[in-house]
């Protein structure tokens, strides 16, 4: 069984001696943010006292206290002044985002589900594991489309391909593309009009930047454009891994209509049994309004600075970054302007490993479950660079890449 794209990159890196946490390596391919203390953020949550009831099984869909905290979180950020607001019955909890997506797909039965490509390689696995119940329908959003699926193309795909659901990451891993404001509202309108369930993976929704690279004013979520939380066909998947920098807790949630959440509860009962009780109790603390706002504001401030450092550093090396990402903590860059020995993603990746720098080649993001489309050849010149690591690792990684390119130019 093949590894998921990014996991394959880590396997290849391990062949060169990479191990997670080794100080002599610069992992510019990592899919998690720096999890340590950052300026302006509250202290990391590091302690919990286990209670007797923590030894028992919990509710498959999560404890009511956490579900209510998630609902309050969305109402506070995105539903101010709205009559239709989320309740705990609109929330389900799972041990990680991929598990939550698998729960959602398990509720489907012989339907066509759209997705855009490139997108997160985890979607490839989710689709592949459910080919008996869904027909994956690819919608191209490659270099010719500036890696952006505009609302008109999205709506047309729903109608022309008779889609009953559509999975998309927003912001997008790996490209940093962001659907927001009027475009995001148009997505919601198209889904509502055509009764297509819109599955929004908002795992990076707090990593938002202006076109000038400045920190965004706040997070972006389709929850702002939902008219009726019980009727609009939208499922919002998020959690603590990226936006709150607790990937080791493996805790995610989905927000949507009560009827769908009830189905997901049934799936959880027979599928995975439900999430950890201690992790859920800690998650309630992470979602305390004052703590949550301090954390996510500090994240945008720090990662905007790291974004600028990464974009400027790569551009100085002759690696084209375009306008730079509007979301996530990745820079999606074109290496075709480098010397011949480095001007494709695979060669660049292998050269980096020789200097203990990990990146992720673009073809790993060509989501293609069941071979739904011909491989997107243009991705061979694209590479994902993560500015999730600490600033000193980013600086060191860029210096080593510069040395690789300098040697290639001399040769």
C-alpha cells in the first residue's frame, strides 16, 4: 500500500538519515506548525489531572461540554447578529481531521463527490478508501487557472457533473489559495441552490494574510455565509492540530445540520468509538474565548513574518513564488527557473536531502483516487515549502538551498 504524498517524502528523507526532531535537519516539508511557545500567545496547555470517569468510554460524537464550546466558538466568531446559530447538536468530535472526513464519507451511498486538484494529499487517501460508495470527480485548478477554482467554475462543475457533494480545503494546502468574502458566499449559494453538500476543510482558517503579506484581520470561514445552520448543505471540518498548534492531541470537529450530525454519531459508534476524554477536556480550555483569540492572533502575527521571510528568501534564490500564499503556512513555488540539475521538483527534493533539507515535490499533491484523471505534468516544476518550522530553521534551510544552487551554477 503506497504512502500518502507527504508521508512518502518523509520516508525518502529517512533514507538519507532524517528523523523527526533531529537538530541537524531542516524540515521545510513539515505539515505542522511550530508547537512551542510563541510571542504574544498564552502558555501552552501542558497539564491535566485525570479524573475517574476518564477511564471510561465517552460518547462516540464527543462530550456535550466540548460540543457546546465549539458551537459557541463559531457563533462568537462568525454568527454575530444572526438568528440561526449553532448548538451542541450541530457539532461532532473525532480523533483527527482524516478520521472525521472518513466518517463523513461513510454516510454517502453511491454518489458523485467533486474535488479540485491539486489539493491536500490526505484527500487522495480518503477517497481511495471509499471508492465503493463514492465516485470521485476531479475539477482542475492548476497553473492555467492560477491554482484557483472560481465560483463560476465551481457552480458549473456541480451542475454539469451532477455532484451531490464537494470536498475542498480552504485555505488550500499546498497552494495557499484562499476563497473568501464574495467568492465564498457564491460557493455557499451554489451549494444551496443545487443541493450539493459542501465539505469545507478549514484546518488552516486562522493562517490568513493580506496581499501585502500582513497578518489577516481574522479567520475566514464559510460559517459567516450560512443562512440557516439546519438547512444549508455545508459541513465545516476543523480542529486543534493546525489553528491551535496542538497536532499531537489528534482532535477535530465538524459543524453542520443536526440531521447530518446524528448520522455521523451512528457512524462513530460502529467505526471508531469516539475521541479521548482527557483530550476533549483540555480542548475546552483551548477554546476559552480569551485564550483562543490570544493564540490565533499571535499565530497570524508570527506566521505573517515567517511568510515574508520564506517568500523573500526563495525569490532571492531564483525560485518563483508568484503573489505568495493568502493562507496556510506553505509557499507553493516554481523551481523551473533554476539550473537544469535542479529545475524539476524531484531533482530539487533529492538535492535538498543531500544537505539535510526536506521539501515536498508538487506531484504529491495531484489528488487522483482511482486514476480519475491523467497526471498533471505541470506539477513537476512545483515544490511546497513549509514555514511551519521555527524561524531559525527556515533561515538555515534557505541558506543550505542557496549553497546547493550556487554549486549547481558553478558546475
